[in-house]
């Protein structure tokens, strides 16, 4: 008798293998999601413990346009509860003005402003969370050392721009880089609300409530011209001899050398704008905004004044951000105003020969490089002292999140540094 071996159909085997595979995929997915959920929970616990203030006042807060902290003792029972960050900012400005919650020797309100795209600190680099935590630690200090703190989201920035500079709405919207929009926002928020602006990658080394003392506003002499400057240099520049604008030096180079442009600067003494402070409506800030607006309108002439068409044609993108809205822009505005109104010789602000000291010109104080740019290395030090120096107020970690690696820019840096050539090459990616 012949027997046949019964074979299982091939299709059935495939179905079994497929079913087994699906089971393994399901188990793996479940384990993976469980692991991710556990890690996410661990991250939350870690960030909540390490950054309790940032977690409470930034991460967990949910307000329109951003989040804020106003010291409880600033508030009065009759004050309305703000619904948006813009309403809160105006309220805080009124409170600071009425009760003189200001940087000593100034009319600058103790209101810190920062901006970023989100409030989820558990996805930020830890350096960024460290900085925000330390700003909030100063903000929540007891007594007169406390500060108001404002963290602006993009929607809140747009609210402020629409209110304070409605003619700028289309212009700012047309800017190709987010950093350019941030540059304009910081000037507008200080010129309308007032306070202290700090980039998100800064770390405070001293509370703004201690930024100014009598030595910072003491008279000083330009040794080349013999002219003395003080808060009384020009009565039109200072109301009641009180400071209204604080600026810091980013680059301090020998005016008798070519070091400044080899370092990538336009001026021998160039200001920073990752950190600055102002009372509302300062003429230097007015001038910067005016110059910026005029430049964009000039570019738009070829397109019938249409800002959107100008941007779509890529014309604005070709502008150097450092010159259009960045450090060069604020430096140019300060040079024009202080030289024109106070007769200042700009290079007299250098601290290379006097060890670095604050210099007051009317209602404006220019801090030495160590104030906002301490801790530079041996190369390109420019008189910058360690972050532990008493003159250091803010440490800028310089993450430069807006910059992209550009081979030509990097070659230009090398060419300028080593050979003193390539002066006209762009210092920013195109």
C-alpha cells in the first residue's frame, strides 16, 4: 500500500509566519512605547527637580502670547488680572514706574524680557534651561532685589509689534530670518515697555538690581581730547541725571590696528545686543528702528513699495543680518547719536588702556567688554576678564542657533585671521 505524506499548504505557512511576525511587532511596539513613556516621565521628574522655577513659571504656565512672573508685592488689590502677555507687560511697566522698581541710578524698570519659540524646557538644551532658571531665581528674590520676568512666544511678539509699530508689521513679517525678527522685537519691547532684554542663551552673573553703582556713573575724561563726560554732559541727554540706556561692548580693538576687521567687526569698538537695558522711548533705539525701516523701504522701491514682493524676490535675504538688525545696527545708531549730540569720540569708549571701566555719556552708560562678554579665551580676548570678575554681569554662551555652517564664511575667517585678506567677504552665511 502506498502512503502519501500530507504537506501543509504553502499559503498556510506564510499566514502563520505573518501572524508570528505581527505578534513580535506588537510586543516590540508596546515595549518601546512603554519605555518611551517611562523615559518621558523620568525626564519630567529630572527637569522638575533641577529647574523648579523654570518648570513652574515657564513649562507649566499657559498664557496667551507667552508667560510671565510679577513679584506679588508689586501688585495692588485694584490691579486687573491680565489676560495676555501684552496686558501684563503694560501693567508691570505702570507698577515699576509708580513704585520705582528700577535699576539704581536709572529709570530702567526691573523687568527682564526673553523670547523663544516654545516653553517646553524638557526638550531644550540644558544650558538654556540653566540660564532661564537663574534669571527666575533673581526674579523671585525677596524684597527690592526682585524682578518681573517675561518670556515672549512668537504670538506675543507679534502682538507687541502690531501695537507699538503697526507700520512695521509687514516689514518684520517679511524678514527671512527668525533672528532678525527677534532683533527688532528686543528693541521694540524695550522702547515701549522698558526693562532688560537678554538672549535665551545668556546666564546672569549678577542681578540687574546691582548692575549700576556710583562708580559706573562717575565722570571720566577722554585723554586724547581732554573732554570730560558725565550724566550732566548734555542736559537734553539726561533727565534728572539718571541713566536711561545700558549698552555693553562686544568687540574692543586697538583703533590704530586692523584687528577689528580681521576679527569680523565693522567698528573698533562694537556693541552687543544679546544683552541691553533701556527705559522706554530712548532716541538711540528710535534711531535704530528708523534706520532699519528706511532701509527696507529703500529696497522695496524697485517693487513699487511692496514689501512682500521684495521679500519673495529674495532681495531682503541678501542683506547682512548683522548690519540690518544686529550688533552693527545698534552700534551705528549709538555712534550717530552720541557723536552728534554729545560730541563723543567713539573710540574713547575702548577699555584697552584704562583696564576697562564703565563710561557714562548723558543718560547712556556703555559697559566695558567684561560686563556682557566675559570669559573670552586668549585669542581675541580684547580685555575680557573671567566670568568670576566683579564687572561681569552676564555670560553669553553664544549658541548662535540662527547660524548655519558656510564654507566661504569659514574660509573668510581663516583668511582674515592668518593673512589679513578677504576683508570684504561676508561674515554670515548666505
